[in-house]
C-alpha cells in the first residue's frame, strides 16, 4: 500500500483510474481509500475536484461495464472455473445472486457502498442476463454517487481524513440512502404534487374518521405500544453502547463534519427555539387550543403537565440507573456526565407533546401531516447549533432526544388508555 501511495503522489489521476478500475474487476484494492486520499489531495490543491470526480466516474463505469460483458459472455461457467481466484465461489455467487433477484436493478445504485458486493455486481448482472439498457443507468448513477461521496469526504475531512476515514465510511451509506430518498421524494413531489396531496389528505381523513370509533382507538393504542417498544429498544441499545464507551469515534467524526462543513452562520437562528420565551409560547398556544376546543380539557391539561413536569425526575432516574450499573462494574469509564443531555430531553418532550395535542385539537390536516416533519427539522437544527457552538457531545444530544421520546410515548400510551376507560 505504501508503494501505491508513492505512485499516487506522482501520477494521481492515472493511479486513481487504474485503482478503481481494478477494484471493480474484483482485485483486492480499496477504492474508497484511494478516493478519500484523492479528496485529501483536492483539499491540498494537488488535484482538481471536478477532474477527480470525472476520473472516478470513468474508471468505475468502465470497470463495471467490462465485468458485465465478461459475465454475459462467460456465464455461470466463469464462476465455477475462475471464481475461487476472486473469492467468488458458487456458494457466495448464489447468495449474492439471490439478493440481486430480490432487489432488482435498484441494488446497483447502492452496491458500490457495500464491500464484498460491489466487486461482483457487474459479473452477476451479466450472468443473470440483465438487459444492458436496464443495467447501465443505475450502474453509472451508483458510480457517480460513490465517487462524489468519498472524494468529497476526503476533501471535507482534510488533514483528519486518515484518522476519520474508517469511522466516517460506516455512516456514509446511511447518509447516501437518506439523501437519495429525499431527492426522489422531492422529484416525485414536483411532478405529482396534486396527486400526492390528494392521496395524503384522503388517507389522513380516513384515519381520523376511523380513530373516532372505539375499535379504531384500540388500534391506535396498539400502534403507540409498538412505537414505545421500538423507542425503548433503541434506548437500551444506546445505553449499552454508552456504557461500553462506543460513541468516541462517532462523536469525533460528527463534531468535525458539523464544524467544518455542515454548520453555517444562518443556523444560529435556531437558538431562539430553545429559549424560555419560545418554549413558553408553544406551551401557551397548546393550552389555549385545548381550552377553546372544550373537549377532555382536564385529561389533556394533565397530559401536558405530567409530560413536562416529569422531564426532570425521568432524567434524574436514568442518570441514577447509569450510576447504579457503574457501581457493579458494568462500565470501565464513565465518559460523560451529561448523557442523556437534559436540554435535548426537555426540547423533544415540550415540542413532541405540544405537537401531539395540537394535532388532536386542530381540524387542519396539514398540522398532522407536516407538523412532525417541521419538529424533526427543528430538533436537527438545534442539535447542529449546539454541537457547533457548545461542548455538548453529539451522543449526549441524541441520547436526550431518544430518552425524551421514550418518556412522551409512554405518556401518550398511558393517557390514551385512560381516555378509552373514561369513554367506556
């Protein structure tokens, strides 16, 4: 690898092209490492960003196209005869081919991000006789996304690229999937805006009508129960990771990326939404709305009061549990005294509870439809600002959101059960 790096210093674009091409031919070369290193060269001004992207796109496109035609010409006999030389025996081929059969050509877009899969996607696509016109668009789209992600990652990480490369790569595929889903959603919304609005409005009205019956309320309780179980599972998983001190790399990568690339000065405006005035205002609006509706006032006010007043006791209880586990030697190092972050816990409890009550007492469909999305964007913005401008750890903030979510969903379930008892 050191010899390869020396060559890269002298012939950057040529080595980048050859390395990516050979990796997609199933040779043991780390294309992700080469692309991140190229991104570091872009940061240093030794390579041009657009030329590096073009090099990766051409190399990946050429590599996967060649393997596609090799697979199509050689068929399964190719795997039987030569598969062992590229760690692709019949057993592994069958597993990967079954995955392709279930996922279709869509997998080609994301296959580049999966080690051990991207090396064989071209061969398997050709062997399975996938039409070239169906193969080429997702394959080349994936090549472009793969290149832009890792070269940009190396450019953004700059001098920290080597120490953060391994950890950042783990989270990159999640980011790419979310980004692709958002882009597809945006395109679909632009071209099918009327149909999408009509579909969601109709679906929401049907859901609200069904929830007006006792049976539908019971279904709603079941949904709340499953959500609560999911949140508790996530909470326990985070607790285990915290106690095992497994958030260190995550915190380093997140802090560096936010402070060097994500955070922008206009985001400071999010701070206003965690001031006492903003929190008091949303609580006051919720209380006024509950009073004006005049339906189950006592129960709704009690839900609001218990959720918010219980935030501190709930947080203190969680902290005491961690301290208790530590006394049993469950963790070698108590690495943060702020997990879960109390401020984040309070924010999600107040905004989540108020949104739940406003959606219940507001006849406008868009509140229930877009309210959760707006609250999610708000909480993400606040998290970015707090990470960039304070010393709070990202894992502590996420912990606060998750643990606060457990508390409010527990209260939602409890009070919906009380509502059902009162109704009967």
